[in-house]
DNA sequence: TATGAAACTTAGGCCGA
DNA sequence: TCGGCCTAAGTTTCATA
C-alpha cells in the first residue's frame, strides 16, 4: 500500500500549478505549462496526479448570486435543543433540501451549533425561509441572524504550506 | 445603452448550463452541449454570453485544505472599537495580507462587525495567527472563535431563481 | 438562433534521453 | 521525470437554413 501524498511531497511546480488552477480553473494545459515553465506533457501529468491524489477535489464555475436575483446573503447561527445524533441528522437532512442554503457548518461554541449561509431574493424571501422552513425543523431552539453587508477581498485560493 | 441581463432573461438552456458548470467547471463544451441537448456551437455561444454578461464570474479549482496541511478551519467573529471608515479600511488591508484568510465578510449584528474564515495547521498555528496578527490590528476590540467540526452537505451551486 | 462543416488548438499516449 | 512527436479529441469560426 502506497503512502498517500502530503503537502511536503509537492515541489515548486506542483505548488504553482495549484495556485494557478485555484484562480483560473479553466486555463488550458498549454497555457498552464507555459506559466510554470514546463512542457505540456509533464504539466498535464502533474495536474492529473494532483487530481488523483486528492489535492484537487473538483472544478467549479463561480456565479454572481445578484445576477441570478439573490439580493441578500445571510449568515444564520442555529442552536439545537438536544445534542443527539438523531437531532443532528434530521436537521442536516432538512437543510440539504433547501436550495437557498449554500453552506452548512457544524461548529463549536455555546451560542450556536450550526452556521448556515443562505442566499435569498430579499427580506420577504428571508422571512419566508426562516419561518416556514428553518424554525420548523425539530430541535431548532434558537436562530441568530447576521446579514452580509459586503464581502471583503476577492476570491483567493489557499497557498500550499 | 443595452439593458443588462437579469435572471429572467435566462431560458432553460442557460439555467441548465449554469447548473452544470457550477458542479463541473472543466467539462468540455461538447459534453456540456450533449447534456443540455444543443450542438456545440450554440452551447459555446451561450457560455460565452453568460460570462460576458457577468453571470459566470470565473472558474476555480477546489483544493482539499487538509491535503495541504491545514487541519483546522476557524470562524472568527471580530468586533471593532470604532466604526469609522479609517478603522475598517486599515483592518481590511491587514487581513488581506494574511494568506490563511480565505474569506472576510462585513456583517450586521451587535456582537460582531467582521466574520473571518481561516485555515490553519493546528491549534498552535491558530494561536500564532490570532495573537501575532489578528489581535494586533488597531481597532480590534473583541474576537470570538468557533472551530468548524464538520462541513455538512457537499459543495453545491446556486440554482437560477 | 440553430446546425454542420472546416480550420485550428489542445489533450493525452508513447518513447527516447 | 522531462521533452518531443503524433493521433485523436475538442474548440471555434463561418456559411447556411
């Protein structure tokens, strides 16, 4: 059984490739090879190896939520009445059914158990989702809402350590 | 001056294209065309139009932070002593210099002004960043930390409304 | 707008260094 | 492991409906 690769198996080429692909996920292999000063074949081999080893987990197009009619980004902190596996499983299943939810984190802390990120059209839309969906999930005992006023910093990738 | 497009200018092809590209950002145009039942040329035209109109803002490779040696994902809620433009600008500039910060949101709420998301190697690494960088930024009057135990739900795109 | 054909570019396998 | 070569596959433009 082969050892699985970790970050310190990566050389400067791999690191550069990861950096560039995090910013430009659809760059052609030729252009990528040129940027890292390799010829196309070894460059492509490295990309495929990074994918196979799980360093790269996928490629995604980024869309502008506002263009799609989502005017309001909301962070919800949610506390549960009981910390039982059943409660958590049921909550997670219900939340996964809501298309507006873009992220759901289980977090530490006394005031919250989950942090949800959702995109909604406007305040009315938010109220609808909160009252008709979120607060009706069994076990939800408290919800704290923050609205995202602005996203600081452009999207940026994680640098290989 | 042309009207800018909004979500209700999108037909079922555009919506489908957006959905697919959010999940598979590097799918070939041919495969994409096949999936939406178009021939490659009009499909590519639509993708380019969606990019030009700002519906698609970019393409990114997704990397696995753990594979890169980041074992701990932290959510920091940060409050500022004074709510002046100077304080905010200075904070944002300092935060943008830290490579571990993957997101910074200006949010509403009495207990916090900013929400940061950072990836660190471990607790020691977290302490270092918190004490040597975050708390030293002028104006930071309070920091509340939550650790991400688990990310619920796989990465998913936003459905066109 | 869609299609289909044609010209061009890229991907990916193979091999020699 | 790299780089070069080669073939297959994909991209992109254009004429046509």
